[in-house]
C-alpha cells in the first residue's frame, strides 16, 4: 500500500471534531504533506480527548511547528507523541525541546530516524549553535514528566553526545532511554557509565550500535556496583572486545 494520501486525510480532518472520545490517532506512513497536515494538526490542537498521536513517516514542514506550539499550551493533553522519520533537523529539534521545557502532559516521545546531529560538524566552528543532542540534554535538565525517550537512528555524536550524557545527571524521571544507532563513541559512553552509577530512574537503556569502546564498556559495567535500578541494558553491535 502507498498510504491514504493527502486527499483522504483532508476528508478525515473535516469529521475529527465529531469524534469527541477519540484518544488515539495513528497516521504513520500515509504519504502526507503539509497540504493535509497543516489542517490536521490544527484540528488536533482542539481534540482534548487525544492522548496518543503518531504522524511518523510523512513529510512534515510547517505542520510540525503547529504540534510544537501545541505542546506549550497548558491545555495540551498529549501523552504519547511518535514522530519517526519526520525530517526533524537540529533546529526543529531545538524548537521541540523548548516546548518540552514547559509541557507537563507528554510521557513518551519517539524521534527515531530523524536528522538530529546532522549539524555537529558546523558546531565545531559555531559553538553557540545548538544541535539536536544538546537541545535534548538541556530539556532533560528541566522536564520532570517525560518517562520514555527514543532518539535512535540519528547522528548524535561528539560534544553533543557528551553534553546529552552529562545532562542525564540532572534528570530523575526518564525510565526508558533508547539511543541506539548513533555515534557516542568512547568519552560520551564513559560519561553514560559514570552517570549510571548515580542515576536512580533509568530502568531500560539501549546503547546498541553506538561505537562504545572497551574502556567505556568497563565504566558502564563498573556502574553496577552502585546502580540497582537498571533492569534492561543493550550493548550489542559495539566493539567491546576481549577486555
């Protein structure tokens, strides 16, 4: 199937306000563009029963800003937001994370397979530039409501990965954290291990396929002399080695 497409979703949008008890809207992979998504997202902001929204694998541009602005609204009731493969770049991620600094409803956010970290090289010459990884880290120091976060299959690496890892020190809410298929590498992964020795909220951590070094794996392992919270840890796809 090639998905429903814009015209069908435009028709759906016209009747959404006649579904007062709709709490879940799943529109992933429907070939949607702003042609239908702008009106759809506007309508979503008035659906106060809606708690779960999945708009993954569509082409979002201006429509994503409507969702970000909605998250700032104190009447926002969204608890789960899934935006996989939605072309969210570092700058858009910054806007989303600013919204989550004030949002009190969202409990689960899925940003798999986006463009976070794409501007890391530019960050070397423009240190003031806020990358997606840095924005996520800053949000985690402020937000006390989000319990599940998935930033897998992005390009979070370098200084941004380290800052994100360091910011976990200030968060005691996140329980499930998926960061697989990024490029944390040695030092940021060691910071993850160091933070784990003191973190008391994370129960599920996925660091698979992240270039975790043998030294970082040893720091993570050593964290469990103190950590009694983590129940599930994934480190597959890393070159941990015989050490």
